[in-house]
């Protein structure tokens, strides 16, 4: 049998090709492995509801299959949970992305709510019994879980980021359908839909909470813009 010798460079190239062939179809080389892709069409549509036209052009961008948004989400979870395993970090980030995709929302907007509600502290309990990343009350969580056909085992589940994010997005999606106005639905997430309706009925606009969430949202996009140059503005 003839012996074939390969230099180290050739071996490296062949190993890379073999690994690439075996990767799942949804993985893009510039995005970290095993991370679900954001639905960028829905992301951009949601962003248009929040930003002015000028802000949208200045801060919201898209580069097909580039993975900047997905990697930014992972980085935020890694910063918040430095002692957790990579498998948990990726699982929670995938829950955020998957549920946002299903709800036709921008995961960065959901992250802005998490930032405002808990600063990514999954153990925090609010003054009115709100729990976890998205500060859900057990009663609200049980109600939205039942409405979605999900088994909810009680308040302790809300300390689990996976459960908390899933139920929080479901509740926000419900409010989006109820109000058909991002400012109103975001405010309702904080002060309740009845209170928002009362404010609107008095010819006022609920603004304080939404504006705080908006500041985080805008900062996330500003961070992305600083981190990556040469991005294509996606404005239609």
C-alpha cells in the first residue's frame, strides 16, 4: 500500500472542509454554532414601529446571514451569566430568538425589556411579586401559560430564564395584539392593560416606561453599529 504524507496546512484545510460538510444547514460561519437565526424581516418591521424614520436609517441595519445580532444576544447573556455553562447560555438565547421569531418581534426589543425590568438578574423579585428576567407575576404567568396551552408548575419556574423568557414574550405578544401600538403595549406590560386604557381615555399618552425601554433598545443598536463597520442600511 502506498503511504500518503500530507503537510499540516493540507490537513487543516481538509479538516475544515469535512467539518463544514457536517454542520447543520442553519449554521453560518460568522455566527456562533448552534444558534438559531433571527428572522430579520420581522426584526426590521418591528423596529420601524419603534424608531422614527431617521433613527431607523441611522441605527437599524441588516446584513444578510452575517450573524451580528445573534452574536450580540449571546454576548449579553454571557456577560449576565458568567458562571453558567455555554449550553445553558445558548439554550436561553435560542429561546429568546425562537419565541421572538414566532411572535414577529425584534429580540433586541425583548432584551431591552429584560434590561429595564431586571438588568438580566434572573433571581430578582419585585415589590409586587414580579419574578425573574422579565419580572412576571405568577398570576400573569399562569394565565398566559393556560391561554397558550403550556403547563405551568408555579412561581418557582419563573426563576428559570427559559420559562420566564418564553412566558414573557407570549404575554407581550398578547398585548401587541390587544393594542396594535407598540408604545401602548409596552406600557401595558409595565402598568397593566386596564391602566393604559384609562390613560388613553383621559387624552394622555403612556410614555415613561416605554421611553426607558426605548433607550436600552436604541443603545443596543448603537453598540452594534460601533462594533461592526461597513453595514448596509436596510430601509425600504
